[in-house]
């Protein structure tokens, strides 16, 4: 299977709703599918003969966020209540959207959550509100734009949460190369740490908090957070970024042997999940710069990179981020380095 970083970090949604909101739920599923890694929707996920309750609980367990279409019907549903309770118990993010006027307030467990009330919104307003909440933030390190249900601008805390949930990779904001970016990095790290305390280790918030810690100079703490995220999330991106940051501090040729072994092991985990051109470049650095493999190994890795890049190239900016992160080890590419630099210039 071929993977990309954006695809690996895209959120997985579970849509919880009442049958009376089936049409709206289907519309939401289509909207989410454009940018999600997966959308669990009962009509798609459960077929005749399935243990429907087991399938529902598995869907909740595997999602990142449960989207609840709140109405009198859904709030009275025992099945919906079980879905929400399972999501709460598993520490999932729950996003309530009030889609019809309620005869009573939301349950206490949902009242504490920020929610959208579009029960009286026009179709145009409904689409705008949903797009503001569920479309990923644009650009690395940039503020996400959006509005609240009342039309106000999203608060800095809400913006940060959206960025972190969507895996914007703030630690690789290219502005961090310049010294002027470092104070911002330190402040963002503190804010992400506060968010991290409220989410499970599989959340992309943990990935971003770990990356910011590393870029702020706390390598021990940052790598610890990245290890925990990689093990909990089990995604390509988790293992890939752990391997990359294990090598970021100094040239691979001078890294301790235990760090090289850990980086190689993390990258092997990433490669088991899917094939990615960046993983081949990183593997080349580990093999040649850290494990003293010969030119033949490097050539094979570069050939594998070229084939993977031709089949499914990664986003151009990811090449820049990789090469920036590996500047201390760039010489490990040997005679291939000019060609790789040329490729990156062409991509961006």
C-alpha cells in the first residue's frame, strides 16, 4: 500500500445520527470524506449478517472524532447514547452539531463541549458552518480561518485545536529555520502541551507537541512524546517522524549506535504500513550514514525512492521538510546529493 503523510495524518470520523437525519448525515459523510482518512457510516460499514453492535463499537474504537448530529430523536436513541458513551470512555473527540430544535438542553456531558447550533440555519449557512469546522487548516503554521455558529471569528484556542487535530506539522514550519521563529515555537509548544493533556496518545496533537518540543530544544521530552504517539497511533507518519527526529540533532555518522538502531526500527515500522518515497530517502541516510552500508545499498535505496516517487509522489513541501531536517546528514547521500537537491528545487 502506498501512503502519504497527509493521508496518514488525516482524521478518521464516526458519524452518529438518528434515521430521521439520514439525508443530512449522508451529506456530512460526503463532506468529511474529501479530507478524511476514513468516515465510519453505518450504511456503508454494516452489512447483512454482521453483529451490528460489535461493528459500531469497533468503529468508535478506531475513529479519531465522533460527529454527533444532535436532535430530539438522536438524543433519545439508546444506540446513539451507547456510541457517545463509548467515545467518551475511549477519550475520543466528540463534535456535537445541533441539527434540529431541541425540546430540552443537551445532556450535561455534551453541554461542556463547544458545539454548533445550525437547527435554524439556511442551506448556505449550514454548508459554510460545516466547512469552517471540518476542512483542514491551510498552510504550515498558518492560522486556520473559520467562524463560530454565531458568525464570530474562531478564538486562538479554537484555531490551535483545529491546526493540531488536522496534523499541520507545525514543528516543520519553514519559518523555524530563522532565529526569529524560535520564540513563537516556544509559545506554541506550551499551548500544545496544554492540549496534549486532554487527548489520547494516538491523537495528532501528540505528534505536533512532540515535534515542537524537539524544535524548541527539549529533545529528551520531545522524543518521548513521539515514541508514545508512534506506538499508540501505529500510523506511517508516527513512526516516520520518530525516525526522522532521532536523526535530526546531529549527523547520522556521529549518532550513538542505540539511536541509530531505534531510528532504523521506527522506519521499518513505517515501511510495514506503506511505501513512501521519503521513507526510502530516510532509510538511505540510516543505512549509509549510520550503519556504514556500502554504495550498493545506497544505490538500491535511491532506485527504490525514484520508483516510489514516480508511482505516488509525496507533497512537495514534505521533501523540503525532510531535506531541512536532515541537513546535518545530507552528505550521506554521496554522489546522489546534487540530484536530490535538483529534484527538490524542481518540486517547489
